[in-house]
C-alpha cells in the first residue's frame, strides 16, 4: 500500500489511480459482448449450449439448461449448522427489507384526486455468479427484496458447472424460486433480455458478474431494466492511534481478497499508526488462502491517505464515494454528518463490514466506482415501480382548464389546448 500525504496534489494522484481501476471494459470486451448478444438473439438455446462449452468448459444439452427440482429425488447434503446460518441471514434481511415497503399516496387538491401507486415489476432475472466459486449470499441479497416486493416471476440464472452446488439447490427451495437456468456471462444477460426457446424474457435484471456481464448489461439497458453496473469492490477505513491496527488491517484485507482489482483505502492522521497497520497486514495475510490476490490488490490499488486532521476524511470519502465505508474512530458523529457519498456505512470497531455482506440485514449489493454519488444500494423499491393516477371531475376540470390552455398555448402545443377547450361548455 502506498502512503499519500493529503495536499493540493492528492486528488490528481488519486484520480489517476481510480480512473485506471474503474475502466469497466476494454474495446475487445465490448466487441466480444456485442457478438454474443447478437448470436443469442438470433440462435437462442443453440448459442447458449455452444458458449457453455466454450467459456464454462461444460458440455450440456437443451434439457440441461433448466433446473427441474421435481427430478431431484435425493435431498442435497449440506452441513445443517451452516445452512441454519443462511436461514438466519434470510430472516434478518427479510425483517429489515420489509420496512422498506412503500405506501401508496392519495391526495385531493381542487377537487382532483391524485394517487401514487406502487406495484411490483412483473418479472425479474437474478444473475448469480459462478465459475471459481459459488456465492449463496449473492442469491439471498437479490432474491429477498424481490420476494418482499411481490414480484410474481423470479428467475435465477447462474453459470453451468459439472456438479450443482448442494447449498444452491437448498437455497432455491428455501426461497421458493420456481425457475432456474444454467447460463453464464453475457449470454445469460442476452437470454434474459430477448428470451430463447427455453428461457422467457424478463423485465429487469439484477446481480453482479464479471466484466462481460457488466458490459452486456450496459449494452442492453433500455431493452431491459438493470440494477446497476457493478465494478470492483472497494472500502475506505477511517482510523487513528486509538484503534487496533490488527482490526483495521483485517478490514482492509477482507476487501482486498475479493479481487485483484479491489481497492482498500485507509485514512488516518498518524503515520505511526499507518506503519503499524502495514506491519499487521504483512503478519495477517501470510496464512490466508487468497494471499496472492490480497497482495496484488493492495500493491496495485491500496492507498493510505495521511491527513493532518481526521475530519478532513469526509472530503476524500465524498470524492471517492466508496462502496463500503468503515469508521473505526469512536467520536464519529461530526464526521458522519459531513458524508454524502457512500454505499454502506459501518460505524465503530465492532460493525464489521462482513456482517453487511452476509447476515446483519442490510443489502450487500452497493454502488461502486463512484456511483454512490448518485445511486443507492439494492432495496425493495428496485423491484417495484410507481404509477401516478389522476381522477378529475367537472369541478376540478373547470378549476384548471384556463391555466392549462394558457400554458400549452405558450408552448405552441395547440393539440393540448384543444383537448381542454373541446370539453368546455359554451
């Protein structure tokens, strides 16, 4: 990790690092995805089978594209205690997300009744990453708010593998998901958008993925709704000499192990403390299974921002707009009040970000790459849409007609003016 002194040149150095890391897709990826999208749109299931062999190294037939739970006679073997943890996570996440359900609004003004009505999206697709590893938490975080929103058709899609993860099957059953397909990458996003012989299209697509998935979402947005364009994971940790350097180091490491492109940033007002954290990182990472990924992430993207006053941290935080923000310092109310841009905030030494990833109840799908400046983490409202309803009578018509005629006339929209005027009694 590189120590950078916070001064007038800081943002230039920082911006260069961030822009380099945040480039979501290269020109070659864009072209590859464009071809895949066209192929799936034209050839349907045939192309999905072809790409399963090419990218996932799995030979499948048309029948293998979908999961038929009725044909699974043997109960999948899972560790009961581990699965109980996932059930606890579902309970906590459900409890918190139920509080997000919006209320319809009914408002009367000048005799006109105005309504704001919330309804669930008809159908959604949940992309669950696969490949090197399966992340049950990703399925839970996307499925729970969809269920609470009342989405009628929830489709799960995940890359094909030689053997199906037993926890995946158990969770699909536990969550009550009826449709599951084994398709990965850009081809999965295309299939959910246009449909194939096996897969019916959906209205909106959710879930993280690799650069190909992100690029496919980007290219297909407008033809289908998307949640957000997820980039590499990131965290800012704010700490000082009063904090435990081992704990701070573990938080930085936890983010770095996600991906070589993940970014871990420490903001501190003590060079001595920064040195202690670096020593702790060296000590802790050596026994971890993803040591090499951690090293590359921290070496390439890790930063320690040294500030004269810890309150200056808010400037950096609002500039970066991190996915995760962990404030270790105990006296954090003033700092917190100055923070506008962050996906998820964790206050105090015991509010471990890993709790947010798995079980505390908030959603771990958060804006990355500076998107927290204009967007929020995943919630129930993302699976719903709002419709306005106008109900007017003769009295309310008469109250607003003259003003509407004047305004539409000024804008040169004679048809609008006529639609009002034609209803007026002479």
